[in-house]
């Protein structure tokens, strides 16, 4: 029997747990020439405000050991153009579209969600309360427990769509933020967004990116992200979408064992845009080797028994 | 045609100088698809340092004796960690090669002339363009500047295609075979533009193609505009993915009277109309 890769995020069922991460996949359509979007569990759009945004001046990224720092600054076309220009094409491509929603105020989050509620083909809203790269809005909600609670409650009242706050790792105790989101009615949480970081050009003594500070992503952050998913899994009941430096099926499974129901792949799209079919094949191979019929049976099955001592 | 991703074996890595090499890759499916001005995203395969690929113009489309496409080459200049690793590759090593990507040059046909302006490693997109122009019998000049005469490469290649060479070196040194003007490549270019006028068809006499350091691109675009000749510029920006996913490689572009927009040079470029680029 074919392995069952489907997972459920509350009322939303996905054919597999692999979702393209926001900011790492354009609006999805950019990748249509190399990836069958219907093959993915879901696609998360770039972050969208009500209006268009230009983002930060380049250079916007710099590579760091096993990772990269970015400060794109949420360049985007705004929710209205997204609904008009992108969403119909995503629907046509068979994508399950998650829209990453940004705001500078709670009212703006609510308004963007209302626009998306009227649109055809939005699977869920990922609430961006964690972008480290803009001064106003976003992370100011994600770094305050009451801010997180308030913005999630407000958008829950404004839309029938599933709400998935995306949490920042730049707090002392990310699990308490997952709990605040759950208490406010969130349908799931996704984590982690990028780690606030910087890189200096020692020859010029100047920053390597224009915004000075940016968000670190890629394999470098994976062990910290896995730890944070595990912490959240022990505290909340709502599903967790885990991410942070996933490059292959083993990485994806690591997050699921730590408690993630689904996972997002971000930076690896840049390294290898053909990553998706490789990870899907790897998941099936793992399930066969471990005699797992349903991938959802893996969720949270991490066994904290200490490893056997290995002597060299 | 969509780009392909190939684990390409290194056929050769010819060191042209202590900084430059021509890295030849067995990537026939990339070569067959490539149009002049397009690029590939490249990194040594199977490692996380470097993590991201780097963009390179396709330098040559390689063919065997029977004329079949066997791969591509890239012109690599050692500048950072990634290009150093590429410089050190040996035949048999494997490189991840995604492409071809991006908007190619728009060629011109006689009586319009083609003037290619290259600064340093900016020579990279002009070998394939020169072949295409030579095939169309477009009269073509290469204005080519480098720091020293030792960093002027592939002169025989361009001469054999019938291309006129105008060479400059910053130190005024001469190549073994060729006279070089001291200074920047924009000097002789401006002299030529002053006399350009219009072609017999009444259109602009020449299409200027430029690739090189950003200050050179700006200077060339401004000169072309001043002397009313059209100009296509191939830009190089820090690029994450090459496919439009990451929004790293943006450049300010203005169409008509609109305000400038930051557009992705990977999918809207790397070749732009020089008149539409906004210079800081």
C-alpha cells in the first residue's frame, strides 16, 4: 500500500507535510517552471500588507556559514494585486495557497484578512508577527505575549480562514508565545522565523547588508529550531508547522519527531529548486524502512531516552 | 524552455591568470538552451560552504568536432570564498549548474552595428553574443578594458570571428599582440559615439552592449543616452536563487515617467535597457 503522507492542520488536510516557506518561494508562480505546485502540501506567499512595498535597498542578503542573512524588507505587491494577479494562477496550478499576512497595526492585519476572506482559493492565513527586518508592526506583536494574543484574537473574529501565527525565535521562551496564540484561538502555529543577526565586512568595517541587521536562515539554525518546536509541542495542543534549515527528508522527519505536523522548506529552495521531489521520495523511503503507514503517526514520537554511549 | 539543473562534471579549468579561469562543464542540456546574455547558478556540488550558488554568465557554449553541444564554460574571477573554490576545481570534480536563466541580449542585424563594451570579468557574456552577431554578419566592435594587459583574454577568439578590438588598460600596458589605450574603456567608446550618427536605415547606428563594474555600466549607459544610441546593460547583483524567489538581486528600473521600481535582475534581467536603469 502506498504510504499515507497526508496531515491535518485543524480543519485543513494536506496531501503531504511539505510547505514552501514565505519569502523563499516568491508568490509560488516563479517556481512553476521547475516545480509542480500541486505536488506540494502547500505554498506560503511572500508577506503581504494592504499596499505595495518596495523593501530595503540592496545588498539584501549575505551568505554566512551554512546559512544566509537577509533583510529584504517585505517587498511586495499588496493584498489586492495578489488576489487579482497571483491567486487565480495559483488556483489554476493546483496549489494550496497559504497567504502570509503582515500589518503595521492590528487594524491592518484585520483588513488584509478580510480581503483574503472574500477571495477564492485561500487555504489558510499565516500571520506574520515575526519579521525581524521592518521597524514598525510585525515583530512588535510577536515579541509581546499580549500583542500576540490581541492580534490573533482580532483576526480570528474577522475571518473564517484558519489562522496560523508565525512565531519569532528572538524571544526567551517561544513556547509561551505559542500558548498565547493558542489561547487566542489560533488554528496552528508556524516556527521559526529567522534569527536576528548581522555580519560585518572587516576590510571596510561596514555592514554586509544595507539594513545592517537581518534574519539568519539555513542549516545553521536547524538545531535551535528543532529545540523550539519540541518546546512548543510540549506546551500546546494545536498543530505546529516546523521550519529552520530543512534540506532533505531526514531534516523534515527530525522536525516531525520533535512535534511538527507539517514542515516548511525555505532557504533550500535557493540552493536546490528541485528539492521537493527529493524530499518526498526520502519521506516515502523512511516510512518504508521504518514500517510507518501514516506519516502523521510520526508526529511528536521523539524518544528522549539518552543515546547509547558510543566509544571510538 | 525551462532551466535544467545538472550535476556537471568539470571538463577543464584553464587558469588564465592568478585570478581568472575558464571553467568548462559537461552540461549539454544547459548549453543547448542558452541564448547570449543568459546565466547559470553554480556551486561546487554536495557541500554547504558555499551554501548558495553564484550567478555566472554563460561564457562559451562548448561543441565537439561534430558540432554537437557538449557543455558550457564560465569565466570565473577569484574574488571571494565561492569563486576561490571554483578557481581551484580540477577535471572530474562536480558542479551544480542550474540554467540557463534570465533575459538574453536582443541581437541587432546590419546595417546597425554592435558595440560590445566589457570591463574585466564583464567580458563573460560577449563570447556567445559575438558568435551570434558574427553569424548574422552584424559589424561588431569589442571595447574591452582591464587593469593590465595580462588580464585581456580571448583576443584571438574575437578576432577570428571578425570582430574589431578596441583595448584599454588602466596602466597603459600593451598586450603582446595589440595596442592598448591607457585609461578606461569609456574613453574610446565616447570617441566612437561622437561620430556614430544614424545608420542608412535612419535608425541609430549602433546598439551598445555593456557588462562590467557598476560605475562602468553607469558611464556607458549615460554616454549612450547622450549620443542617442540604444544600450543594453547586463547587471550583476548579489543573487540568492536566480529564479525570482528571494528578491535579493533587485535593481531600480523606471519605465517612462513612472517612479522607479525595484525589480529582480534574475528574471527581469540581467539584461536591461540602459535607459531604464536608475543609477544611484
